[in-house]
C-alpha cells in the first residue's frame, strides 16, 4: 500500500493554530492543546507521552488527559491525518 506523506503546516495564533494539510489543500483550527499534541506527534511521542504532557502543561487529571488525547487521535484518523 502506498501512503501519501502528509505535509502539515502549523501557523501559530494567540489561542492555538491554523493547520494546513498541503497534500490535500484543506485547513482546520486547533486550540493550544491541539498544537501541543500535533507538535508531540511530529516528534514521535506516544499517546501515553502526550497524555502525560497534557497533564503537566494544562494541569489536567490523568483520566481527562487520556480522554483528550484519544479524542484528538480519533479526529485525526477521521480526517485521514493519522
């Protein structure tokens, strides 16, 4: 199976970022949490590592951080970005 490499451009803004998928010409907006997760994924962080980073950065409890990461990953899959 030949997968196209996704080329995402993240344009930081005050409350998050605009993300452009250059390979398909679509864009979407994410909040600060989404920016942190996208940057972490680009560095090869695992889901567990992302949840831990959310806990520390945004003072979330472990369960909420895990829920947020899983929902974000589901969204990326739905958008065919993961």
